[in-house]
C-alpha cells in the first residue's frame, strides 16, 4: 500500500511539474521576449500599435542602401537620438560616423578618423580637439568647443569641431565600404537632415547602380563643382570604389590638399572628379533649406521646384525632423503615391500655416521698402500689387516678396500673406501628372 501510494504521489508530482513548466512557457511568454525587446536596436523592424498606420512602409530597394550619417562630438547627443525613432527607424543598414567613438542609446558611433595618418593627427592643429578626446574622452571638451559661430562664406573657421569635420569625408568613404562593400547606393546625410526614403528610392530606381554615380546639390568653390554635404548626397558602389582607390593611392597628397582646404565635401568632389565621376545636379530634390526657408514657386533658378520630388531637407531641429516623420506617416494613410513632391510640401505643410497676420514671425520677404515703416501701410502696398504674395515688418522696415514662404520665428517681426494671390498661384501651378526627376 505504501509503495503504491508513493508511486501515485510521484506520478502526480511529475504531472504537476510538467503542467507548471508548460504554463510558465506558454502562458507567460513575455518573461522570455522582454529581454529581446529591450535589446532590440533601432535597425530592427518596429511594430505598430493596433489601428495605427504601419510604422515602416514597404521600401523596395532599401536593403541595397547604406545610410552614412556624419556628426561630431559637440552635437551628437543633441541631434542623433531623434533619428533612431524617425529617419533611421525603418532603415536596415546604417552607420554613424563622428570624431569620437561612443555609444548613444545602445548604438555604436564610429570614429571616422581612427585610420588617419598619425603624422597628420600629431602635427595638424585641426586635430587638437580630436587628440584631447582620445586622451580624456568627453571630459576633455571645453566651452570653446561648443561656440555657436555663425556660418561665413568659408564656414566656421574658429570652431574646433567644424575645422575637424573636413577630415572625415575621405576616411568615411573607405570605412563605409569596409562596413558594407556590397551596397548599391551610399546615402550620406548629416544629423540635422531629413530624408524621405520612399521618395529617394523611387528617384534612385531611374539610375543604374552598376554605373559610377555621384548625385547631389550642386555647389562650387574655385574650379571644383561638388555635392553640398548638408543637403545629403548619393554615391553608387562603383563611384565609391573609385574614390576609395584614389585616396589610397594619393593619401599624402590628398591629406595636404585637405589641410589647405576648408570644405571636406569639396575635397570629396575633387577626388571623384579626378577619378572621372562628375557630379549629377540634384536641386531642388535635395535641399539645403528647412521647410520654413523653401521657395516652392522660385522663379530665378534653372528649375521650378513645384513638380520635383522633395527627398531631403537640411538645417532642421530635432522637433522639425520628428514633425516631418509624422507628416509622412500620416500621408501614407491618405495617398498611394510613394513620391513626396514640393507641391505636396507647400499644399500640406506650408499653406495651412499662412494667414493675414502672424505676430513674432518673419516670412523672409526680401524686397525692401525703407520709406514704409507701418505694418498696415506695408500690407496695403503688397495688396495693391498683383505680383506680391507676402510682406513683413522687420526692424521697423517693410519688406515684400513675390513668392510665398513660411519663414521662421522672430520676436521682433510681424508677417502677413495675401492669401487670394497665393490661391491664384496654386490654381495656375502645373498639375504634375508625373514627378519631374530631372533626368
């Protein structure tokens, strides 16, 4: 009897153990999945909440792209994190370069200058900041390193981080190839830039990635025409290989050229030109402007932006980057088009913000009328002209503009727009049956 009772107890205990194990594994899987979620990097595909639009749209071809972001130690903590939840959220392949290796929110930030010739690092004054960082880490930063110097026609020559920045471009090309040498496209961006990936991929589908391509917003210094770095630019794999080989065989010469020069994006443009890869002009597709500065009815350039894709914007705050990301997310519910046009940006982002009067705001009107010092007289002047779309009182002086722009916050300015004129301009704008890719 005792033996049979012991056997029954043993069997019951075994069954209970199996039941508890099954219950533990199947009923409470979160105990196992939570750690995986916590370890998920921004490169993982995020899940959307029920009844919300998909966080990541279908991005055909994005797996063939390596996004290369450039930043610096003095700005990285402020400007990089927002990208993990916006521009980089749905990108499977990206690498971030800086002048200081560290981790930000679990993502490795790579030292773009780690392969720089030691003689250059030890003898060129531009590397003073870099050498301090190598010795002391962030503790080596000084208040002067954060000086917010205004851009001049030769950049920020007194800013330590800006002087160091020009040295990153050529090493970034080599390291990006080492990181992913089979990407078809390398998309370079800065930490205050926003990219519309569906629009970019649709644009790039018109190019053969097996050919050497260098695509960006055209800029010129002396006799070198190059892609403006802040606007973002795109380089195909063959062109990257050519630039890398050029730097590898002419390292000393090109380091001397970089030392003499002040713009690293220009240095890269020269190297590509020397390798036989000229720049393909991209304006207004890649913008050196934020949304407030855009002139979507621009008349004085070789292209009118209205029907062109709007792929990238520059000089953005973290808040503006997040706003653009949410804007595109909402648009995916309302349209089947993968292409964001400048027309759409104006109609959906800019025009709804325009009004007869907006205090503490400067709409960037630029035609000065020094004799007019009253807001209402300024408005009357603009209203009486068929070609005037907006006006502003700035520093007590009236300015008008023929094309509407949103503008920027300015506590001492007061702006207004002639909405009837702007509506007339929209009614008579091109219908854009197809995006104009400038091909």
